[in-house]
C-alpha cells in the first residue's frame, strides 16, 4: 500500500517577482504541488500580525531595523525587493489576509509564532480554521500551558531534538498531531525503525526538514534539498521517504512531488 507523504513548502515557493511569505508565494507553492504552506509570523509594536521572517529585513525590505520593533503603519509602508533586487510594490502581507485567502484550501503551518501565542491563538480562533492550522514550537512549559488554555483543539507539533521531550508534551491537554524531528547524524533515535513505527502506532505524524538553510546547518543528517538537486535524489529525498517520514518540508515542492510520483509509479 502506498503511504501518503505530505509536502510542506518553506515560506511558500518564491523566486523572480514572487516574494517569500506572501500570498503569491503560497499560491505558487500550491501550484507546485505542496500540501502545506509554512507561514512565518511577526507581531508589530501595536500588536498586529504580518507574515515575515524577522532577520531577513536587509535583503527583503532594505532596512536594518527589526521589523518586530516597528509600528503597524511602518510595516504597512514597507515594500519588497524581488529576486532580481528590484524594488517592487508588493507589501508585507497581513496574517488575517493570508488566512482568509487560504481558508478551506490547504494545511497551514504557522511558524515562529510561539513568542506571541497569547495573542496569536486568539487571532487563529477568530478565523475558525482549526482543521487547517498546525502550530509548532519548542516544547517549553509556558508555551504548552498557553496552548492548553487557549487553543487545545489546534493541531500541534513539538520541535524535537531530544525524544524525551515528547513525554513532557503528553502531560498537557493539547492536540498532538505528531512531531518535527531534527537530527544531525544518521544514527539518531529519530531515524530508527522502532521510533518511527511507534509514532505511527500512536497515529502521529513525523515532520522532517529537507530544506538547506546554509552550508553548515544539518536538519536531516545531510539528506536535504541541495544534495537531492546537486547529487542524488535517492540518497537525499529517497532516504527520508524510505525511513517512513510523513511530512517533508522543502524549498522545491514540485521537484519533490515529481520524484515521489516517479517512485510510486
């Protein structure tokens, strides 16, 4: 029996005049075969939410100021540089607009939002999209208590580097969808058949990151997008598929989708 593998698109799919973490990038990701769009979120000084990965300000909007320290009006006045480093009229997108645009259409991972859970869970509840929203965080006491109190029905994935942390998560009344596992070496417990099979017996999803962030960070022991494209897809994406992971996050969803379909054929 073929196992369903979900593809998550990192910040949507961007390039040329389509900017990361915008409605255009998320639409593009769905056209490229993604099942999940990954949405980075920031909160302004005024308490409003926008889709943007802080730290990217110099290259994307041409300022060294931390976007999280700006007012809502300042953020609304920003305009992006595109992939050719041309200033364009695309603004930073409001989270409310993104959520309404994709309501009923796909799974949405709201990422890097744990700093603001007291506020952002209220926003998510207002949109009534619990069947679409996946929240991730490091499994810390404060975040889990906020989620337990304000959003116990929202699907939740703890970010795990230590498998013992999952037991801590299970002490809280949250909707445990599965876990995002990060491992630098192939002999990690997260790669073992015993661990993966046990998670599946519990009907939990395992999310891995094939994204290549830079030359040194390893999220899946080097079985990543760069090695797939530049070296061997079987040893990169194929290795992750053979292990039995359920969700693979990538910057190249169409290539991964085509590869999965070719393997299944």
